[in-house]
């Protein structure tokens, strides 16, 4: 539950807050708008008064707009500001300062889960499985160099931004790894780091807060088919180019063999541990990779995952016979 709440059950003035798209030709930016309009339609059908509101780094303008609108609740769909993921926690901090209830995670939880290095450090401190990593700016540059294959990714950006085959390197040399991190940082215009590449299966665990507390909705596996000449990763192309080989051969599955039951139970437990450790709220998705020894590693904690109609979260909800309306109602109630 958010700390800042003057709202009570039955209030219906809702603002859907999202980041102003920088490049509307990008599929991930378009998805932000699809999500906002999809949820707007559901809320209107449920009898709420709904206002869509785009924001950028001019937080004074946003503050004045919110004061004028006087919403009972804000649906927070911001994923960064001015095209920068490191500003993702600014809008919820503003909402907290204005004591306006909002959906999803608190500003602190969003900050901790969005900063991948801080998230990994917290996971390691609490003995939750996270792959060894290498931070080119850390004092101890040997951290994580026990393995040869690394994947280089943005510290802040999500949606697989910048992730492709060139993000993976095999080396035992810190200098070569540091150079690749610097190249990727310049290419993406955002700081990057490297972590040991877990060459194995990939899973998503969706969580939804309901009346009786947080529940695991479903566990999904992303299966990479015919990836013999490619790295089996959910790249930017796989996520956002529906006609690409990477997308059509990366498929979501909810059904498992009997021998997978212990692993599925372990993934559910770890996901709930993450929920409580990061003090998540409303809804979340935890992503995993499983190594050849069947050991899980947490890839990312997604505090406010996408709620678009074709996204993994809604697919998981459908698997347990929850409609999009059910999901949105639960998220709204958890914020009040």
C-alpha cells in the first residue's frame, strides 16, 4: 500500500500518467500508449472518470497539472522521462510528496529495482541468486570474472533496449570487457555493466496483489526454438519486431513436465521473497534464467510490468482465468 493516501474506496477521478514518447516510431514507445489507452477503456467501462496525462522532466508543470486535476488516484505508467530510464522514480516521488495515491511500486522500490546494479547488490546481500557481475567503474574490477561468457546491458534501461547478439562476449580479460561496456554505453547513451551469461532456460513469474495478499498468477517459460546460430536471449528485436525470426521463435509456454515441478515451486518462492525484499505493491514480474545444473538466477525485478493486452502479464492472468478487468481492479484496490 502507498503511504500517501487520502483516497477511499469509491473515488473515481483517475489520472493515467505516462512518459511523453520521445520517438513514436519505436515499438516500445508505442506500447506505452497502447497500454495507457487499453487501461483507460477498462476504467471508463467500470464507471471511472479518467484523464490521460503525459509528462516529461518539467516536474513543476506536472505538479501544477496534478494540483489542478485533483485526482483520487494516479495510474503510474511512467518508464523514465525524456527518454532516460534513470528518471523513472521522479514521478512517483512527486506523487508521494503531493500525497496522491498511485498504482504499483513506491518511488523507493522503483529506484531500487530499476537500478540493476543496486538490485543485484541487494539480492546478493540477502542470499538470493543473482549472476556474478562486472562493473567497469567499481574499485574491484575482478568481480564476476570467474566466468568467460558475459552479457552487457544497460544499468537503467529496460524493454531489452540495446540487447542483441553483440551484447554477448567471451573473454577472461577485464580490459576487453571494459572496452565493450564503454562501447555499449556510448552506443546507448546510458551507463552499462556486464554479468555472467546464463546459457539456459528463461522464465517469467507474474505476481498480483489481491484481497488476501500477493499471489503468484502463473509461471511462464520463454522457449527459444532453432536458435543454433544465435544467442538464446530475448533481444530488443525479439520483443518488439513481431515479424522477425527472433520474435516468432521465442514463444511463451505455461505448461510443464512433472520433473519441472520442484523448479517451478522454487521460482515461485524466490519471486515472493523478491516481492517482500523490495517492498513491491500491486503487481510485478520476476525474470529468471536457469543454468545447466538447473539452478535459477534472477535476471530482473520488474516493479510495474507492462499491462498491454498482448503482454506477458495479461497472458498469465488469462491462464488463471482472470480478465483484464479483474487485474486492473486488483491493482486499483491495492493502491487505495
